[in-house]
C-alpha cells in the first residue's frame, strides 16, 4: 500500500480530481476539489501502483470527520485502506452518509450509528 498526500511529487492529482468529481453527489461534498485539498487532510491510496481511492479528514465544530471516495469493485481493499487511516488519529471520528456502500464500509471498520446518517468511531 502506498499513500500519497497532495504535497508529494508523485501525487496523482488528475486521478484524484476525476474520482472526486465523478462521485461528488454521492459523497455529498459540494466543495471544489482544490478547496478540499487545501482544507482537509487528504490521502490518496495506491495498491501495486493502481489508484484505489481517496480518504480525507476535516474538522467541523471541534469534531473530526472523514469522507472517502473509491473506485467500484475495490471494496475489500478500501476497507483495509480505511482501517489504516483510522489508526492515524487518537480522537473520535465522525462520518455523515446515506450511501449504503459507505455505511457498510464504516460499520465494518468499527463505526456506530448515533443519529440519522451520522456515525462515530470512538477512540
């Protein structure tokens, strides 16, 4: 697994941007891609040189939230990537989603539902 951030020389900007914009409505993030890069902790995941997806963390009202976007048919690999990214933080992490695949993923990673479309990973 290779993890890139936007400041890495070989960061795959065009791939990440296309993946984000193609799935923007599903992930309910209406920011411009460049704003997401500037205002979040953004990570791009590659397995054997192949781009798998992106995960980004951001803060709202002193709470850490996570959002992610990934290619179809990479679900099991994305669970591993997502679990890895959760180990980088020592606080509770929230996720908002109504998307069934995303809900399945976050529940498999240890999140619990706390409200309608709101989930928490407790540390």
